[in-house]
């Protein structure tokens, strides 16, 4: 068993480059994590990320949750196909909550040796992983963090 590498992925080019980098590492097992964030984390842009249209309020719409979980499952299915040529163990998980907290919690609970994360995304509509996530993970992680541009 190699080093355990955690890669947060939201489908952005930056996160996919981070995953490609992780696949290029030697003797590693990779876990991909996607975190669905039900809060609008940009209070200056009401409704940009909250399906309720109110900044800072959780999105309690069952349809919204179902759509986001399905999007994450589809992303993970596509990524699993890309992992066919990868030699190490591969796993994927989807979590709900604050991305930084969920990534760090998963890393702590599963003895992650390294987190490989994409740099800030230019996509203002990203629901899952933003530049502030990479910064928060880098500042608070107990394990090594590699930021990929």
C-alpha cells in the first residue's frame, strides 16, 4: 500500500489537473472527494450560489440536493473511468457541508498523507470548490498539501 492521497474535485479544470498530478505520483492510493456546499459563501452576491436566492442561507430544497448529489455521482463515474489506467487503489466519496471542514475531517479520519488540490478556479458558479477552499486547506491541514495550477 502506498501513500494515501486525497484530491478534492469539483469538475473544474484546476481540480482535474490536481487529479492528473496525483495519478502521476509514484506508489500512491488516491481518494477523490467532492463536497456539496449548501451555503452561499459569497454574501456580496445574493443568489449566485444559493438556490433559495438568499446569501448565507442553506439550500433546503430537496430537488436541489438531489440534483447536486446526482451531478457529483456523474462526475465521480467519469473520473472512475479515467482512473482505469491508474495502478494504485482508487476510491471516491461525496460529502455535504463546508468544503474546507469536510476535506480536513476526511483527511484526519482516514490517515491521509497528502492532499493535492487545484488552485483557485475562475468559474464564479462553482458550487463545490473555490480558491478560498485551497487556501483554507493549505493553512489548516496536518498533512502535506500540494496546490496545482
